[in-house]
C-alpha cells in the first residue's frame, strides 16, 4: 500500500522535473531519468520494453556539440531471478547528492579544457599580424610619448558640459511640431482650392458647397497667419542658435586639430609622417611668382599666373581683411593716412609655428609675440619707404612676405595701395595716376582673382574701386566682393534692404562670383585677432540681417571668406598653370635661338656669373701689386717726392740761405728752414706721394689691356671698384710720426764719405738748377713775348703788355750788369729809377709790374750763377774734407743738396717698406670689401654690367628658372590630385 503511494508521489516529482526541463531545453524522455529515480519510482518487469526517446525540438540552443548523434540509454536486461528488494532510500539519496559536487567539478574541468582547446584551434587558424605591423605608421605606436592622454582626457568636456552643447530635444520637438503644423496648413488649403474646383463639388448640393466655403471665418484666418509667422520666427531663431552652437564646437575641434598638427609637424626628424606636400606646394608657387617679379616688374612678359589681388578705396579695410585671413596684425597702422605705399605679396602656407619672414632675409618673426609683431610692422614700413623714390608717394616695387602657421589657408595675396580720389598735400602730383596704373597692372592679368573691398559704413556712391573693377572684369568671372564694417553699416544705414541689395549685387553695376559681409573689429588698432573674431561672431549672431534672411550664413565672417578665396585660387591655378608653362617654353626657345645667332662662341653668363668672373680678374690684378720690384717703387717714390718738394727747397730754403754773407749764416739758415719743414710739411707730403704712387700703379694694372682675354664689358665695373677702393683706403696714422723721425735724422747728417757721393750731389744740384732755369726762361718768354727770330720765322708779334714787360726786363738787366752781386729784392729808390727811365722812353710802368719782372730776371741770374758755381765745386771735395780751410771756395750749397738727396732716398725706402708690408694688403682688403658690397647691390651690378649680351643672358637664365620651377610645381600639383 505504501509502495503504491510512494510511487504516485515519485511520479509527481518526475513529472515536475520533466516540465521544468522542457521549459529550458525541450522534451525530456522518461527513460533518460537517472537509474535511481527510475528504479525507485517506476518499477516494471525486466522484460518491459524501454520507451523510445522523443525528438528534440528547435528551442534547443546551438553549440558545437549539437551535431553529435543523440546518445541512447542502454539498459542491461534483468535476470529472470531479479526480485525487488527493500532499500534505505534516504541514505542512498544523500550519498548520491554528495557525489553530485564531484560531477559538477568534473564537468567544469572538462568544459574548461574543451573551451581552451577550441580557443587554441581558432587562434591557430588566425593569420600572424606581426608581419603587417608596418602598415600602421610609427607615430601611432609612439603617440603616447608625444601626447599626454591623461591631460587630454582631463581637458575634454565632461558629460554635463556635453549635455549643455547638445540642443534641447524637447524644444526641437516642439519646433518641429510647429513646423509640421505650419506646413500642414498648406495641403489643407490646397485641398480646399482643389476641392472647390472639383467637378463632383460643382455637381454637389449647395449645402455642401456652402459648408466648405464657410468653414473658417475671416478672423480665424488672420489669427492663424499671425500664429504661423510667430512660429516661423521662433523656428528660425532656434535653427540659427543651433547653427552657432555647432559652429563653436567645430571651431573648438579645429583648434584642437591645429595643436595636434603642430605637434606632428614639429617631430619631422623622428619619422613622423607630415603633410609636406601642401606646405611645399604653395612655397613652390610663391617662388615662381618671386622670380617673375624679379624678372620683370612691369609684367611685360605676359605673366598670367593666378594671384589674389586685394583692391579697395583708401581706409576701406583692405589690410584688416588680409590680417584676418593671415590671423595676425602684421601691417603698419594709421588713422586716415596712406600706409600701404607699395604692393605687398603675402604667401600663406601651413606650418608648425605662426611665423613670418621676408624673401630676402632669414629672420623669423614670431607672430604670437607682440614685440616681434611690432618689429615686423616697422620693417614693412621701412621697406615701403625705402622702395619709394624721391619725389614719389607710392612705388611699384613688390615686397614679398611669407606667413606660416597651423590651419592657414594656402594662397598668394597681393595688397595694393588704396585707390584715392583726390591728391592731398604732401603727395606727389601723379600719385592718383600711379596707384591706378599699379592696380590695373595686377588686375589685367586674366587669371588674377580680384578681391574687391568696399566700406559698408559710407555711401556706396562714393566708391571708386567698383568702377575700376568693372572695367577690368566686366563679367565678374574672377571677382569676389567683400563688404566691410557691416556693424557700422547696420547702425547708420536707414534702410537695411540697401545692404541686402549690395550683397545680392543689385546696387552696383559690378558683377562678382560671390559676395561676403565681414566685420574687422571696432576700429581699435590694439585689438587682437581673437578679440576681433569673437566680436564678429557675436555681431552676426545677434544681427537682424541674418535673422531676417537678408544675409545667408555662408556669406558672413572672414573664415568663410578665406575658405572661398582659397578654393577659387587653387581652382584658377589648376586651370591655367600648364598653359603658362607652355608660353614660357616658347619664350625660352626664342631666347636660345637669339643667343646662338649673336654670340655663338660665348657661354651664357648672366650678370652674377659675369660679376664673379670680373671679381677674379680684379683680385688677380691687386695681387700683381705685390710683384712690383722694390727698385721700381723707390725710383717712383723718390722722383715724385722731389717733384713735389723741389719748389719749396729752392724757393724757401736755398734762395734765402744763398743771400747770406758767409758760410756760417748759410748753414744756420738751412738748418732752421729744414727743421721747420720736417716738423710740419715734409712727412705729410711724403705720405701723399706714396698714396698717389700706389693709386697710379693700381690703376695701371686695372686698365692695361690683357690681349685677347680682355673683355671690355668689365671696364665700368673695374673703374668703379678702383675709385671706391681708393676712396675707402686711408694710410696708417702712425706712418707720419715714424717718418718724421727718420727724415729729421737723415737731414742732420752732413758727412759726405767719398768722392762718388760728392759727384752725385753735384749732378743732382745741376739737374735741379737746370730744370728751374728752364722753367724761369719759359715764364720770361711768356711775359715778354717771342724774340726777333720767332717773330721773323713764325710771323708772330708782341702784345702791348708783353712790350712793356720786355722794356722793363731790359732796364733791369742793365742794372744787374752794373752790380752782379745785387740782393734779391729791389729797393724803393731803385724801382723809382727804373720807372722814370722807362717813362723817359714813353713807357708807363706800374711798380708791381716792375717787381714781378725783377723776380724772374733775378731768378734767372741767380740760377745761372749757381750753375757756374757747381762747375767750380766739382774739384772741391778735397777742400770739403779739410772744411774749406785756407780756400776761397765754399761749396755749402752742394752739401745742402746732398742732404736733400739722402733724405729723399731714405724716405723712399721707408715708404716702399710701408707699401709692400702694409698698405698693399690693406688695399687688397678694401677691394674685397667693395666687391662684396657690389655683389649684394643688384642695382649697382645692373648699372656697371650692361649691354645686349648681359641682358640676353639674364633673360635666358630667368626664363629657364621660371620654367623649371613651374614644371616642378605642376608635377607636385598632379601628385596632390
């Protein structure tokens, strides 16, 4: 009885287990129960046939073991003698349950081993990705070394800040619902109109028609219109606010991207991949424009390469717009006065640092520092004023400036002087015409993009530049119009629609590709670029022009303007650069043909190469000065010095001393005169003579022809170098002091050691006196006229003045014959006697004329007497050795000339040593400095090296350089595509 009750309870338990398992894994057959449960709760005869297991249902979860064949329980047949026996089932159940933990542990170990084996199989099937590590750039693996990720993560906004940036979805939902209601009224109205014209409606009853016609009253329609207008305004404000929010997010991301790009570009030496192509592309294009500017500043070579030309009226804001595009206040500032006096070419390119540098200078100006910005503005202003010629106000000479920085748009802009209507005081009369000619020269380029700047705060009718732009680009295919100072225009203009007409191109006859409105600050010159940009964004955010749809969002801010100008610039470059390259190829072919026909045997040397060749020749000629022999130097110096001092020696030393009565007085007078001469004049004269001798030798080497190798194209350059070197050269200041001591010691020596020196002194004295006598006779001949032989032979006559001089000379000669030892000066009574004697013969004579004639007559008499005395002193060396004791012969004048001769010889030797040891080297150094200065002065080289040959070679070199740079640029441009 109790066994049957137990069996029933067991069946209930088994059924519950089966139901639970079925929920999880599907059907669960009774024979698959455990043997314990089956033996306890389902006794049956041994011969009973086991039940067939049910099929699995589709709810069984998939696994890798699901494909195995289902396992069947095989029960061993019971023996015929099997009889059920009594069991202590609680104890057995407890024992079996205790063994369950071992089953679970084994299952876990087996499952883990199976999972590990499966994972290993999958891992073996995966390819080895270590060989493909090179695909990832190196900087990705080293990114944590250069970027502080923790700092970056802290800098990122938190969830609350991001939630503030996300637009209010509830408000947007409400706005969109309003928009939906607004647009839903349209179809309703259309359906009503269509319904009114429907044939079925026309065929319908009058009651239905009246019902549809009177569906809404007039007051309801007005209320709906007002409501829809308010909804549209609210929706437009919400959209504008959302757009500005996302624009701020975009700017913040761009700023972070700029910082990361800056870090990447700074690590170019560590294998980090940088964007060299874009940076080098604009630099290559800028170099082409620089070469073209140097080649022909007047654009006569058909330069049609694109550039952005910034034109506008004076003080219209051209420079401010350019500074906003360059993101730095780089130009000189002034209030109402002309600041841009010459074209400034600004090349914008991308770089790690925000810097600026000139084409011809290596100095970089850091645009993040105010001191460098001030220095850059001063340098630009100085270059502008330097380029303006005397008597002019503006200059066509272009100043080239490169600006680099992270995130800058790549382009080339040219800032031109502002167009003026009236020439004010202080300006040149042709200033207005010159500005127009410069502007037209840039704008007439068919590929130049004209950035027309118009001041929005003044009346549009006062603009001059719009008419000029309309003439150069009547169809507006390459013009971009920019309206500045829109904030002032909005305040001052009574009708805002006027601004809309300007932006839509309906007010001016000028046409343009695009129209933009910008704000370049509040007019304060100390404002930073960031402050101006924030003010511009704030203004347009609150501007009625944008809220009322008079201006579109893409037409405002300088950022949108710079993007549009950059896109237009590169589009123009890609369309026209290859055509320009072909034109320069044709120009090169023509120049090469002309050179071959005119100069077939000469190399194509441009001006710089010719200058280097002339420089080597000049330096070789300077070195030739060191090869001059000492004998030649001393002969030149001694001869030239005596020519300079001979007059002083004879007139101021020898003649006064010769008037003395005895030898003691003669020697005393000579010593005093020589000492005074040596202390004051002689050293200076000697240095001047040496310097002139050096100049003459240098000029001789520079100007003498060199045979077939001589090239007359260098003559102007050599002459200029010689003159400039001589002008710069100065003799050593200590040379005169040392020379004075040497000369004083030489003149103190009176000892003539041998007869040879005595004879040399007499010969020197005779040569000097003969030369003076010849000069005196020439003066007398000019004074008294030709003698009777020349008058008869050459049919010449005397003038009245010459006749008076002749009569006076004859009277004075008679007086000298009476007294051959007459002193050098006439007494007053003697002058009166001569004058009365001449008056008695009918000749009126002035006393000054008598003195002048006497000076020459007595000089000739004295020189003849001195020469005769020299002949007597030839045998006087014996008496000289005995100091002229017991001898009436005195030859102190011979000793004087020997002292002078010895002083000249010693001085010449000293000057020669100074020349060869010091001055020649200093002159060579000066020549090198002059050549270096000339090499840096292009204008000087253009003046000194001229001719068709030079100009043709120069043009050929420039055209080749332009073509090569253009080809390299085109290749890089194709690679970027």
